[in-house]
């Protein structure tokens, strides 16, 4: 299995020529730190609200080098997370956030259409399949909440036949289907970036923000060779925010790893998987699978190692053991893949919030940050970008009043306890997942350790 620094999506999409680093002092209305989906959608929306807005966007590496250009491409909202939304935001808040996230997914498809961007946007739904009797009850709470809240079509329980008519892996039992789409993430990042540059956004790559200082009349963002003085700042730096002082205790940084097969359209036909569904199994440390237009499978495992102190290097980007596991799980779910080439594997960091839900937090009167997408940001970043832009430009609307906006809630233990704890819990969850996927009840020790975060009010996985 080949590994490259950027992953297969970026290779497929290709890169536009890099933008030069910032080398001068600049004035702006809005400075955005981070050129992933959150930062790029923020810039897009800000220009929609005020075409004259002077925007500077600073990207540490190249836009899309981070998770936004290397994810599984599941473009979905948060309907599967309805129980967590209700627990944190109440019935009305949960419904409003879930609907707004679904609208964001629709808007991404509409954007691609309107802008003539072929980012492989395909609405096939998001299907959670059970592969063992012990995993059958998972997501029953999602279906029950959707019914109770009067939106049963947003989380439909499928019987075994209906599930297998969409994805007939040999172990597949029942399923739960929620709205969702898939995209080619690097194509979307690249198209957004290029259009923003065309529209006059001053976008600088290889320009890490080193410090963000807020004053009564401005924000000052410093890079190695330049500074930006702006009226407002948005911090959209993804998992890197876990090492910033205000958010250090709000995030755990985990990792996710994905692989891509050679084209295997015959295998997809064998399993009746031709509807473009984004599929997950029900391990707590999730397996996810989707197809591409040329019949490949992109498959990943969300159980990569945590990053100590949010330091984003090494195994967070490529861990051979995590890639092997992703490949092994794919073979378990789809044995017909055996003997086919797995062309490439890659990984990336995940910004995990204690609630597993994203948040927009004001860090000061002139500075907002967004964090905690927990491996589910591809759709929600569009909504969050709209919120960040509206707040930066003083346009209050229904979205800026959603309950995901506000002071940071929930915290995680300080380092090194966090890393030690996350490492122990991860090991227990891997064993528990393996047992449950094999139809065995996990041992008492595994269940105890796996349940520790819950006792601290921290949700883990799925
Ligand atoms: C392997 C993998 C699979 C995933 N699969 C899915 C999926 O299928 N569906 C889904 O919804 N989500 C998935 N995710 C998560 C998803 O990719 C993220 O939630 C989403 O991309 C978050 O976007 P973002 O813009 O907030 O952050 P990022 O994409 O992390 O962007 C932040 C950017 O900020 C830059 N940056 C960091 N520090 C600085 C600094 N100091 N100065 C300037 N720039 C800085 C980074 O280089 C980066 O480009 C996956 C993630 C990974 C790693």
C-alpha cells in the first residue's frame, strides 16, 4: 500500500500552483486562520454578505492539505447524532441544528451545480449497518428520537432485506438510513480556494499564524514574515486549535485513516452496492466506506492514535497499524475485495470535542473560533462558515442564534492525563469493538475502561 503526504484525493484532484507566503503588513476587514472547509466557507459567505469585504486567509500549509482534503468525503448532517443534540441543546435546538446541517449539505450540492464544479457530489444517503446481534441496538435511540420529534423520515430503521438491498455484505443485518451525500473532498477544497482567489481574497499558503492578539480596535495576526491587522478574526485551524490556550482543555486530538482500492465495480455489483450510499458499521471506533464514480472503495477506520498535547505529527498522519486495521475491517465487511489492490493509504487528525458536536465560540469581542467537528465536519463546516461570516460582519440571523454558538462547554483532562487516558480507553474500545463485531460480549475490564469517559461527561466515538 502506497502512502503519500497528501493522500489519494489530492492526487486525483491535482493542486493549483501554491500561493506565496505573506511577506508584508496588510490591513483587512476579516482575517481567517486556516484554509480548510471552515475557513474557505467563511470567506465565501463573507463575500456573499459584503462583496467589498477585504479578506485575508492564512493557511499553514496548502489549502486542503489538512483533514478537509483527505477525509472520507461523507457529506452529511447530524441526524445520526440526534440523541447527543437533544442532550446538549434540547428538542427545539436539536431539530434546528440538525435541519440546518442537512440544509448545508444541500447547499454544498447546489454550490457545486451553480459553480460548475464536479466534486462528485452524490446523494445516496448515509447507512449505518449492523454486522452482529450485539450491534443491532446501536442507533435505535436515533430512530426513536426522530419519531418522537416528528421527523421519522430523517432516521429510518431498515429491516435486513431493505438494508441488504443497498449493501449486501455477508454479515449485514439491519440498518438505519439518514440523509447524506458523498463528495470528492480535495476537488471541493480546490474549487473553493481557486474561486475565492479569483474573487479577490488575499490567500497566503505556507503562512502559519504564530500569534493572534486582540486589541480594543483591531486584531493583529502575526506570521513569520508578515502581519495582518483586521477588524475581525476567525480561527478555523481545525485540530491545531487543540494546542491554543483557550481551547486546550476543549479538545482531544485523535486520528482517522483511510485506504482506496483499485476500481472494483464487479465487487460493488456483487454486494448490490450501486446506489452511492455512504456506509458505516457500528463499531464505536467507526469503519466507514464509500464508492467513487470509477468503482473504487474508499474505506477508513476512525480509531487512530491520539496526539499527545495536540502535537500533529507522526502517526496522526500515517500509522501503518491503523491502515492495516482499516484494510482488515474492509475485508471482513466485503470479503470479495480479497486479492484486489489497495492502492494507497493515508491518515489525518480529528478534533474531538467532549460532546462530539461542533461549536462556534467567541474567544473575544473580535475573535471567533470553530472547533470540535469530531470527524463529521464535511457538511457542518458549510453551516459553521456561514455563521462565522455572519458574526464577523454583524449580520445576526437564525443560524447565528443556533445553540452551537456560544461559550465553550465541556472540558477534557489536562495533559498528560488526557493522552494517557485516551490511549487506555482507545485500547479498551478496540478490544470491545472486536469482541462485539465477532458476536462476543466484551469482558468486564474492557467495558469498564471504555465507559470511563462517559462517567466524566465525555462522549466517545460513532
Ligand atoms: C482520514 C479522515 C477522514 C475523515 N472523514 C470524514 C468524513 O467522511 N466526513 C466528515 O464529515 N468528516 C470527515 N473527517 C473530518 C473532516 O475532514 C473535518 O471535520 C473537516 O475537514 C474540518 O474542516 P476544518 O476546516 O474545520 O479543519 P481542517 O480541515 O483541519 O482545516 C484547518 C486548516 O488550518 C490550517 N492551520 C492549522 N494551524 C494553522 C495556523 N497556525 N495558521 C494557519 N493555518 C493553520 C491547517 O493546515 C488546515 O488546512 C475526516 C477526517 C480525516 C482526517
